[in-house]
């Protein structure tokens, strides 16, 4: 099984690269450190916004309206404690 890069892998890489590039430009050039990091931070925010709201992690908006049965919720996330299994 070979690993392939997916969309969200590229988004995470882009976030790290943009912030790293901001730090590098701020430290190595005459551009203010704050301006460089803030500018490339804006690029990171744009990537996050695109990944969450434009190309979100759901296949269809109808997926957001489906109810999930209590049995399907992982126990770690379930706020309701279930009794002993019988």
C-alpha cells in the first residue's frame, strides 16, 4: 500500500510553509518581522478558510443533516454514559 498526498495533507503543508516563509523573510530581509509573519499568516488563514468552508470535509451538504444513532458515536465523544452491557 503506497501513501499518496491528499488535499488536506497539502493544506497542512501549505500552512506550515507559509508561516515558515514569513519567519524566514522577516529574519533575512529588511521587511519587518511582524509584517512578514502577519502577511504570510493571512495566506495560512486563506488556506484554512478554503479547506473548511469551500472544500469542506463532507461529501454533500445533506451529510450535515443526518442524525447519528447513539450506538454509532465513539464512547470517547459520547456525553451520555451507558449502562453495563448485557
